[in-house]
């Protein structure tokens, strides 16, 4: 009886240890995902900034063309 109880307790502890290890791996993967999402967000912010500058430049160029055309 004692051996059976000991065996079950040992199996239970091993199962808990494996569960903790698995949870740790899942947490590492979540951290990696979050870091990649942050990098992606930074990239998108830089891209938006660049597109806004290009839009402003194109708008200014169009305004100058219109002003030059109106002078003729």
C-alpha cells in the first residue's frame, strides 16, 4: 500500500514538474511573440512617418505647380 501511494505521489510530482516546464516554454513563446509584435509596430510607425512626409512633399509640389499655372 505504501509503495503504491509513493508511486502515485511521485508520478503526480513529475507531472506537475512537466506542466511547469511546459508552461515556462509557453511563456517564452509569448514573450517572443510580443517582442516581434513590438518590432512590427515600430516598423509600421516608421513607415507611416515616411508616407506622411512623402504626402506632405507631394502636396507642396502640387501647390507650387498650381500657383505657377495660375500665374500664367
